[in-house]
C-alpha cells in the first residue's frame, strides 16, 4: 500500500491545530493546579498582618509629625492610624462609632487632633483598636497591625 503525501496547506493546518490543542491542554493544566492550591476565584491567600515598619523609625516619625494613617484599599473598613499611647503603639480604627467608610477619622496636623470628614473633633478613646503585634527580625523590632477584627473601645475609655 502506497503512502499518501499531504500537501503543504494540509500540513500547515494540522500543525496549527496541534499547537492550539497544546495551548488548550496547557491552560486546563494550569487551571487545575491553581484550583488545587486553594487560591482560585481571585481569593487572597492566607492573611498576614500588615507590616508598618521598625519600631524605632515609627516612634520617631510619630513623635515628630503625629500619628501615621493608613487607608485600606478594600472599602476602607481596615483603615487605621498608628499612634502612641505612652510607650506603646496603638492602631486606632478610623471608622468612627456608628460611622461609615465614607467619613473616616483623620489626623489634622495643624490642629493636632483627630477629626471626622466634617472637621469635627473625635476623641481617640472613642475609636476601636486593631491589635498591634511586634516581632524581632534582624535585631530590630518590627511592627505589624492585624486589621481583621477591631476591638471596641472600653466603656471607661470612651466615656472620658
């Protein structure tokens, strides 16, 4: 039985189909691998506390310029201002009690006070707090803020 030769056009079509099929198989394999690592659907990986910096640098900046505020890019619900309470760092949740992310509390550098979006003074003791974590890394104390769950202000502190 004699072998039939494929003309040049048919060989090009068959080769192109092979490449397309290979790409499709590759895409399916990548999708399966990504689905298996629990990171499918655009979900974030395991939560990590927010790294703010080293304690020495942060303390100097806060003492010189006042609290440092950080905006949460996801709807503002994790926004906070890092401040000092004596010698300890505190992360104040800047969504005021009964307020929304549309009117966050800010630090007014000129007046040296916390204010809402309308310029009304806000007592820092009335704000919820996020846990502040420290860890020694490379002989320096690193500061992290866990923005998952704010702790409500204590009633005694909020009443002052």
